[in-house]
C-alpha cells in the first residue's frame, strides 16, 4: 500500500509535528485583521464521531475551515469499534494539520448493550487503503467528562456536531442535564429527514444504532439542528469523476478519495453511480449557513418500541395544525430541508484543496 505522502513526512519528522499542527486548526484569526477592530467571537465546536471515512472527511473540513474552532473530538463506536474510531479521528486531524484533543467515549449503547460495529467503509472504516497510522494518541480523560467540563466552562457557547450515534450526548444529558442545557446547538447528522431510510426503510443508521439515546437527545429540549439522509441524496452525491477530481486536488483530497474506496464499491454494488457523504454535508451546513436554503421548526419524536418502525423519527411541524395528532409540543428541532446540493462537491474540494 502506498502511504499518503503528507503523513509520511509527518511520521518522518516527529519533532516538526507541533509546528505543523499549530499552523492550521480551524483558527479563526485572520492575518489581515485590523488591530483596532475586535475580531468576532469564534464559534467553538465539539465534534462527536464514530469515525469512518465520511466522519474523517467532515473532521478535515472543520479543521481546514476558518469558521469555527475545534475544541475537542469525542469518539464512540458506530461505523467501526471504538479504538479504530479513535485512531481514525486522530489520523483525520493529523492529515488536516490540527492538534485538537481526542477523547474516548461510548463503546456500548445508552442502555448498555454491546454495539456491533457495522461498516460499509472497509474493516478499518477508511477503505482499507493503509491510511491509518496516527502519531498522536487520545487523551486520558473520558469523552462525557470532556463535553460536560467544556460546556460548564463556556456556558451558551459550545456547539456539538454529532456525526455518529447519539450515545455520548445522551450519557452527558443523563449525567448533568442542567449543564447540557447550556449547549448552544447540537447539529445532528441523523434521521431519514423526510425521505427513506438506509438502516431500514424508515430508519437511518445513526439513529438505529442507538434509538434510546437519540430519543433522550430530542426529548431534552436542547436546540438540535437535524440534517437527515434526504439532504445527502440526489445531486449532493459524489460521482466517480468527482472522486477522481478530488484525488488530483492535493494530498488531502487524495486521502479522502482513497478512504472512500470501500463505500464507493458498496454503492456501485447497489447499482448507484454516485456515493453519499452525509457527515461532511452536515459539517458544510454547520460551517456555511448560506449552504442551507430552507429549514422547518419541528418537534422530533424517536420511536424506540421494537418492531418495524424502530428508530423512525417523526417530525411534527410547528404552526401546522394536525387534524388528529397533538399540536402541543416543544419545538426544539430545526430540520434542514433544502441545501445547495449541486454545489456541495465543489465547496468541499475548494475547502480542502
Ligand atoms: Ca458518522
């Protein structure tokens, strides 16, 4: 396997890593800033991830952006087992030149049952392309403690970008709901949106992996912006030509393109000529408000009863009077329902090139 050359350089010169890492990490400071003009307060995000290839591409996007600072990355099982997920997160940060701390989180579901990692991203979650060999290790602390401590120290300021199952978030809410009410926004890549599912016809993978956790998150009253599967389909999918274009756009593009190889084969075997990248699309919504064309204020109800509708999320629209269903809800969910899907790939390529 050919080793990514950026990574080879990093590994060959461990002493130079800190300087490289400090060079770029979602640093909002601009070199052209006027000293007499106060800089706008930087947005501060925690990325909560079950790091497979699409999570890695989202982490890289955030690390390369000047729109937000990554204060930490909290990891959990999902696409791959926890330790692999941790390594993949560390690798993604390293590729992007970011030294944000990484914390281990949940290795089991909210109710304590074992999660069987399910990956269409290859055994290592990154296309089995020999890409994963981070030089850093995760912090000693626990992900849930890190989330709670960070929110306590920055009340009303922290945004959590959740691109895996909601287990870490639900555990943080269970442990200290008052502190979690100080979270500014949870951005959730999850649910089918208003379209069909992928785990089942009515359920999306992240919700299905831990529906009780997703229910705790939605029922908490914390503001949640949901980017569902429906936003990631159609013109937002990346074609093989676009992956080839990305691979030629530089070493980061080459890394992302290679990490998607297993997923691209999976889509091709299902008769698709393009591939979804939901996590980076959700991160694009976080970082670029102009990417989102429309959103609905909703109440979100997650079904946790066993059966065919397990992990379905039902959205009740605020302001719409249902004939039979209750209209008396807390409308804490903003459901994204139109994005500039056709611009998604070019935005991503330009951001990481
Ligand atoms: Ca994910």
